[in-house]
C-alpha cells in the first residue's frame, strides 16, 4: 500500500542552475527507482530564509509530492542528510484532507 507524501527541501544558494537541476533529478530518480510515483513537483526558486543556515540567508526551495512505501522515507531522509547541497528538508505523510487541499491548490494555480 503506497501512501502519499510531500517533501520540501532547501538547496544551498551557491549552486548553479545546472547543479540545482541535477540535485532535483537525483531525488526524483531515487523516488522512482524505489517504486514510488511522482504526483506533482514545484520549483519555488530562490527565497530568503527566516534565519541563517550555515551562514547562508537564501536557498533554493523545491517541493515533490509522491506516493511511496513507508519504509522508503527513512532512506530518502538519509540521502538528504548525506547530501551537502541540502540545507534543510521536511517530509510528511499526507492524510486525505491534505491530498484534497493539494489538488485544489494545483487546480487554482492552473487557472
């Protein structure tokens, strides 16, 4: 049984556009390779951080909504922790209300 998850990570701002795309592709491929299914992706771009992290005040934000097995989340988070390009990350399981909200939000964005 695959559950739906949402993960947001912040990549360091010193990366080039190609390096950012490579980092995003790495996690996209990891999810798919482990039997997951990408539902939605959003690139939020370079944003100011609420507080400095590793002496950096900005970061590249990226959101991935996906379906995967619950054991996969630990592996994904270990990969985030080992990747020096990732400043912070958050992954959470979406309940039916969060899934419905995300679908409504996507529908409103496409209008």
